[in-house]
C-alpha cells in the first residue's frame, strides 16, 4: 500500500513537472527570447550533478560470470547485471569502461528522470528548461570550480535562485507593496484602537469599583448626620468636625467628592424639610460647593453641565453670575441646564433669562422650564415672555398661559393676535378655546382662509366650542371650498354640534361621497364616545 | 499579445481588489471611531435626561403606534395588550390586520369587545380595500383601533394605519416585538430636543430575544441563543446597531431605520406618500424618500437614533428562513438604490448623496459580488501559478483579523454601554462565534446576497418597468403607487 502511494505521488509529481515544463515551453513560444541550448553530454562529461537525473548501467553476459565485484548486481532470471542508480554520468561511464575492457561487452547507460527512463532528447529538453528557468546556473558552477576548497562553493552549487532575487521581486511587486502598506496601516490602527478601548475599559472598571467603595463609605456617615445630629449641631460643627466622621484620607480626592455630592443630591431629592437643610449644610461645610464651581471651568461639556446641575440641586445662589454666562451657550445641554438653574435659584421674576434666549426653545427645554415655573407661577411675570424677540419663547409663553390657567393674559393675547405668527396664533386659539374666551371668535373666522392645516383645525375647534348657530354659515362656506379631508371633517363636526337640524338638512342627503362618510362617522355612537 | 493583455488585466484587478479592501477597512475604522464618539455622547447626554417628565408633560408629542399583523392569531391579543400598557400619556394603538387567514380578527373582537364602526377612512395614501375599522365599546380600550383590510403586504398595511392615525408621530413596529415600558418616552426625546432642524424619523435598536427571559413585556435576563445562527445574529445586531447606525447618526447620514421599530414625523410621511408597497425594502425606501424630500425642499432636518435597548424580537434560527430574510434585505437595498439613483454622487443631496448612497452602493449592495469575484480571481491566480503564497497569506490574515477586530469591538461597545450580557459563558460563546464566523457563516451570507441579486434581476418582488426608472422627485412615489395599483 505504502509503495503504491509512493508510486502515485511520484507519478503526480512527474506529470506536474512535465505539465509545468510544457506550459512553460508553450508560454516561451510567445516570447521573443534568444536561448542557446548546451548539449547535455558536455555538462555530464564535466562530472556535474543534474537535479532529478540518475544513471543506470545495464549489461547482458552470455556465460555464468560473476560481475558482483564490479559494483553490479544480477537482476531477473537472465544474465542481466545492473549497477545501482548513480548520481554522476562519469561513474556510470567508469563501470561501463571496466566491463568493456574485462569482458569485451558494450552494455548500456540508461538515463532516469525522477526514476523514470528518459531518452536523450527528453533529457536535453529537461536540462534546457532548468537552464532557461534559472533553476540550474552554469556560471555559478563554473565560478565555483575556480574556488575549489572554499565553503562558499558548496553553497553556490545549490541550483536555486538566490534569496536576494526573491527579495527584489517582493519589493518590485506593486500589489505586495500596497498590501504591506495596508497591513501596516491596519495593524497600527488596530493597535491604537485596542489600546484605547483597553484603557477606557480598565479606567471604567476601576472607576466603577471605586465609586461603589466610596458610596459605601459615604452612606453611613451621611445617615448618621441626618438621623443622629440636629440641624443646630451640624451648624455648630466646622469642616474638620464633619470630616472627622468621614474617611479623612479620601476627602481630597476629586472622585470621592463627586460621589459624595451625588449621594447628597440623591438623598436631597428623596428627603423633605429639615433633612434637606442638613444635607445642604453638610455640602457647604465640606466646601463641596468649591468643587462644584471648579467644574464650570472645565473644557468638557458634560462636566460643566454636571456643575450647573449641582448648583441647581444644592441652591448655590452665589454662583448665579457664573451660570449666567452659559445661558446662551452653543451646547444644548449646558444652555438648557443653565437656564433651568437660573429659573430656580435667581429672583428673576420677569423671566429675563428665558425672554433673552437667543436660540430657539426645543420642546425638551419647554418641558423642563414648565416643570420649574409651574411651582412658582405666582411670583412670575409670564406676560414678559410674550415680549421676547425670540418667537419660540413667545410661543412657550402662550403655552404657559394655557397650562397655568393665567386668564388675565387673554386680553393681551387678543391684542397681539393680528400681528402674531402662525405658530403663535395656533397656541393663542388653543388658549381662547380652553378658557372659552368668546371675544376671540370674530378674529378666528378670518383664520379659516389660512393654508396652515393645524391653524385651521384649531380655529374650527374654537368655533365648535364657542360659536353660535350663525357660525355655521362660515363653516358651510368653508366646507364647500376645502378639499382637505381632515378640515372638512372638523367643520362638519362643528356644524353638527352647533345646529344638528341644519346639518341634517344639508348633509343627510348629500351626494358627495366624502360628506356621506363623515356624516356616518359623526353619527356613530361608538366613535362619539371614544 | 494575449499574454500581455491577460497580465495587465490581472494586475489591474489585483490592485482594484486591494484598493476596495483598503477602503472597506478604512471605512469601518472610521465607523468604529465615529460610533464610539456618538455612543460616548449619548451616554453622557443620558445622565441629564429625566424621562419621567416626558410621560405626563403637556409639551410631549402624541404618538400613534401602528402594528401590522398577518396570521398572528396566536399572540395578537397579548401583543396588543402589551402595547396599550406602555408608559406614555398621549398615544393610540392601531393594529392593522393585513388579510390574515387565521382567527386574528375573531380573537381581537372577542378580547377587546370590538364593534365595527362607520369610521370615515381617508385614503390619503392609496391602499388595498379596508374591510372595517373597529373600536371597543369598553372605555378601557379607548386607545385601540383595529383595522381589518385585504392583504397587500406590510407596507400597504402600514399605509392603512397611517391613514387612520391622528397623532403627531407615528411609531411603526412589528406586532410580535417586545417593547420596553419606557420605549415611547426614550424614542420621543430626539423629536423633543432638536431646536433648529426638523426630526423626520428616529430609529431604535432591535435586540435578539431568543432564549432571553421576558417578564411583563420586558427582557429581564439576557442570554445568547443556543444555535450558531442565533449567536451570529446577536453579534451582527451589535455591529449594525451599536456601530453602523451610531456612526451614520453622527454624520446625519442614516439611510435605514429598522421596519420593526421606527418612529416618523407623520406630516412628512404623508407629504412623501407613505410607504412604497412595490418594494421589499419599504423601511429603507421610506427613509431615503423622506430625506430626499427634505433635501429637495431645502429644509433642515435630522434622522435620529436611540441606541438604548428598547425593543426585542425573535430572530430566525433556521437557515432557510434566515436565507429568505437576507435575500429580501438585499433586494430591498438594490431596489431602493435603484429607485433613488438620482441622489447618488449628487452634491445637491449633501451627506445623503455624497457619502451614504455611495457607501451603500459600493459596500452593502456590491459586497457579495465583489467578494465572489475576489474569490474567483484568487482561484484563477492559484491555478495559473501567478500567485505569491506570501501575498495570499498576508491578504487572508488582514481580512480575517479585521473581521474579528470589528466584531470584538461591537461586543465591547455593548459591554461598555449597557453590559446586558453579564454571563461570562455567554460572552465566551460569542467570542468563539466571532472566530469561526468568517469561515462558517459569512460565505453563506455572501451566497444569500448573491441570490438576492439574482432574484432582483429575475424581477422577483413585483417590480415593474416604470419603477426601475426611479423617481424624478421624492413625492412622485404617490403617482407610481397609483399607476401600479
């Protein structure tokens, strides 16, 4: 089995080489390269070894002579004697000469290529290919001959391309250069990314561990202050008296201060009355307010915002001036929290900080500011917001009038109605509608001609709520002219509510498909209830 | 002569492949950095957000949740109930039955005491016929509207839902998705925060729910799926959502919001004519058309993305279903790019035309073709013997380690940002998948992508000649829809 496999492998190798030589030969045909063939005998007679080529001497003798003394062995049943496979042609020639001189027998030297018999032409073609493909270098052998005895000669005798040639080929291959460049770039970028991520992850893990530890260390002393000491006792303590009860060696660490502030703020949110005062007092006594104010000098927006939030939560009123410079900051979070803080800690009854906003107010900001203003509405002059140059602030002002039920501002709104923008008009109409401000009705009819769908829908709602039977005339006119489904539906609903008899007379027999659909919709009891 | 030409082609192709690989690597490295910056900013912003306010504030926008359902009788009632319990004040739930052949309608009627109404249906977007619109007699279910219509596909069902909706924002979700109770408040935030630009759409992350423990409609215990394909999709979703879409959000170049969980400005959706039912990539197509509309109208806008884990869905773990899904995704991508080829490489469309479109066109759409040609090229080189072993090994090492690096980063992002998969065994298992994915799964994904290309060429998916020409303007979709129907 083993021999069979070995034979197969050899066969594949030989065939592959032959295929290689043949394709090489055919490829060579296309190229105009001059090649001078050297007769194989010249090389063999010089005693050179050819890679893959071996020789075998065979002789047949008529008598029972013993040729074993001549490096020959008997093979087969006949009187055929053969030599071992020999690497050098000259060795085979020497045996041949000896046998010829002794027994006067010719014999035959056979050439083997990878242990397969090959004729002279085949051997010559093989040799030519070796030379052509620089797998056999004649010059190297000749130079080596001139330096017999030197170690380098042995190296030169190896009939392969020298390494430096490969190196040159690698460097001249453009694809290889590009690939190596990419690889280097990629490896560099990957290393940088891995290092950055590793550093961040390690820092985060360490920070999380420390924060957990610091929280545990803060919790007990803070609880003791809250439940075992009165407000007066804490007032009488100085900084060192309080620090005594806390881990002193950590008090200078910024992270510990941050954790401490966060714990105080967290407790402050959940506590009431005297407890809140105690927490704020501890915050001040420990001079954590200084740490908070330092954050306003930071370059990172989130640190500045954290500082502003802390000022807000701990009512650091003396920081008002410092926070003021952030109210029109380009960063949304800094700006939003700065305004929210000033609304909380300053005595700005006219809400100037809001009225003077340069950036448009987002809904998110409006939500936050509304939450703050809601609890202090009696002290605030919301009307001042209506005079702002910023349209979004004016719109917010009108919303506040609606949310906070400031009926006294309705006359002012009505006065502004004609010159107001569409966004303001929408909010004004909602206000008038909510508070049933009947004086607004006359102004609103004109709005029905607007192209703004929301404005029209809000006007129809107001007419529906505050209008009279006479209002249906305007709504009928509107229904005739509009092609907007939603607006028509709203107008029909209003007519149905204001004067059902007119609605029936006009729409119950309508040939218009849309009007029929809406008619059925309005009369559906389930839809009327949900 | 022949030999010379062959050599030139081989050289040029080799260099082109190298450049293609280089730009892929460069793009993904940039995406990695951009997504890291965006994620960092998002986590920092989250520290200053109080979501409880959003639930009750009168300033918060109103939301219509639209969930199309086809043969979902098994879970439709449970899912509708789950949607109605979300923490938000101003919202409605519209379930659209897209001509189901099972007992979905009967179950809904029975469970919610629904009755057929004379609802004045306004087909502002053309859809298949609506059979009936139901409302509940029980006031507890006042938020629910159930639309029963003829089968017309997901996009058509969504369009019917949009026609019925009345709120400012529409949330299009798959009815089988599990939504976190605070999903509406968190998704509403980008709509509320923007000051100078109109937020036209906001996308969310889809989590893999297979094998996870779900309690009261929320995933309480994260576990990776048992199958190789399931685990692969966990990593793929990390890569796609936490890296890809975060990076595109930073550039305001997001072109795709998952159809399973996307929020849209209703006004803009109506302006562009809603979803396009003739494409299988309706989610991507809508976003591209909305963006195109805003660009053509020269209105400042933004497409937002919320990376918080808010929505979970079961992913297909069978090869057959997954292959169909990938085939569909590929066709959807090709169709969308084909429809909107006008914007490609057109500076008039800003980031959309000059960055997003070319990226999708070169890397997402053409990737399977390029990879296949690359493999064939390599094989040809090996056969002809004109190939350096060093080169082959170097190229292979580069691509393999790059793939491993990107996938590892996506897991790291998840760990740094949310750390939901706490079990070390799960993490080890995901890391093993990363190592074998390039050999075992990626070739299949490429094959499925190629089949998508082939199916597109065959016209699978109901494409007509007219659609292949693309729209001249974003709003022209409405005319195309009408003519197709």
